[in-house]
C-alpha cells in the first residue's frame, strides 16, 4: 500500500531542528526528501551531541527517510544545480532568516517563476513581518519571548525552559499541516502557494489558555511546577519512595480519589466540595494528600488510584520509557539498518493510518551519501559530475569512518 505522499518530491535546504523535523514528517509520510547540505560541515545538527559513532543524536532522530546531497550553494554552479531540481519538485522548505533566501535566489517569487505549482514553506523564528522578523532565534529564546518560560518551573524556583524542543518541533508540525493543506488545494486548483509558520506564532498559540485567562482576570499567570491553574488536586506528590503524578479534573474523580486514599470525609469538607473551592484551597489540599501518600510506596498507591480509574502515574525517568510495556505495545521504536550504528532505534511518528501505513525505511544519511545517485537521476552526466567534484561544487560520501575528515 502506498504511503500518503509517495511520488511527491521535497527539496529541503533546512538545518538544525525545526526545518529537518518538518521534512522528517514529510519523509515518513512517503515523500522523497532530497536534503541539500553544505560541503564538509553539512547540517549543523550532525554535531549536536552526544555523538553516536560520530553522528549527533539530534541529527539521527530527525533525518531518517531522506537522501543527502552536498552542494555549495554559494557557487553559481551550485545555485543553478538546485534551481534545476525545482522544475519538477512538489515542495520546497527553507528556514533561513528573513530575506536570506531571496538574496540567494531561492525566494518564493523566484522559485514560483520556475515552477508555479511549487508549494514553498518558510519556517522562521519570528515570522515574516514585525520588529523581530529579521532576528535570529532558537527554541529556548522564543520560549522566553512568548511567555512560556515565565510559567514553567516551580512556584518558588527559577524559570525553566521546557527540556524538549517544543517550539522547533511544534512549528514543524504546523508547517507540515500547512503543506498538506496546500497539496489538497493544489489538487483542486492546480496552484502552488507559500506556507509560513514560525516558532513565535507556535508559542503564542500554545499559551492561548493563559493569555485568555489574563484577559478575563487581569492576573498574570504564575509558575506552578507540575500543577495546573484550573484544577486541583493536580500535580506531583511524594510517596515513601518515588513521586507520582495525579490529575483530577472534576468532582467525581475527586470523590473516587478520596475513597481510594481512605479519606471519605474530604468529600463533604466545604474547602474541597467543588473544583473552584479546591483550587482556592490548593495548598491545604496538597498538604493533606501528601500526608497520606508519604506513608506507603509509589507502586502501592498507583495500584489503588488506577483501580479507581483516576489519571495517575509514577514519574518515570527516560530510561524506563524505552522498555516500558506501553511503549512496546504501541511499537514506538523502529530498529533500522545504519552503516555506522549497529542497533539504531528511532521513534516513529505518533500517528497511524489504516490504509496507508507510514514507515521508517531509510536511515539518516551520511553526509553526501546520495549525491551521485540524485544527480544521475536528474540526468547529470558522469563527466559533469566529475567536474563539479573537482571544483568543490558538490561533495560525495567518503569512506565510512572518515566522513568528517
């Protein structure tokens, strides 16, 4: 059965996290992603540690199902080579700072003139307009800029960045959704278009509840650690050995929790009779729950609380997730062949399609691994390829183990 984007070609000149995450999604959906990389260095994420047999783990996670070709886009011959790819491409993705693509000759209007049906995606830090649009920005910086960092962390502690690249990968998702929407539009109209998204817009969107709360109350949202501004009890609690997470969103769940903890009297306590009253008396309630939970271990309590059908979990560390029965049952890891890494397992996209399954069929390519095969597909002759190699316009994969020499 064909993958959803089989037969679609993506020209990817992105680097770091956001753009490659977007094109990884398209590759997993079946598109042929041609990853254009710089000579010698390649994608910056190749050296984002820790390294595994010389390859950065960031790079490994977000660059499967792609083919790598090394082209010097600063050279006129390199630019012409890339422009020749555009003629029969479906999608082009860049994540340059504002104006750089146009200066290089790869702006939307410039490529649209070559291929009117092209879907052009621009993924940036701050968007295509406004006072920040030309500024550089990484995930953590934009977390600060959009207010996410101000509400992340313990109430009495320091602010903290979310320890995963939520805006890089989040904007990648919005970019992919935009591209898929543009493909549907093209099927109806025959027209290509430009898709824009940014880390900043993603951050503002994801703080939507908090911004609306501020508009309604005039009160600045505060850091609450693992807690939740709208519900109580909701957060992490200490047991005799490990911490657990409990989430209560309505009165029925609270009544079940009270019974599970042997504290039926809480149900009729006026401080805890409704969610509003529980939020207003959050500190007293959390202290009362902790006083009960600290008497026994996490497994004991989780079994009782889960039996009452209350959302809860031991707070797991990362290593425990890999072999977790739930992870195994959902088959979130796929082992693939890699020329340098013996047992490389990558997390699949967290979505399934019953009639057009998604696959991780190709390992993250070594730098320049597919340069020759891509050029041959494009009809470039052997003599021209050799000339381009001699001029340094393109770079081919070196022997394994010496890719970065």
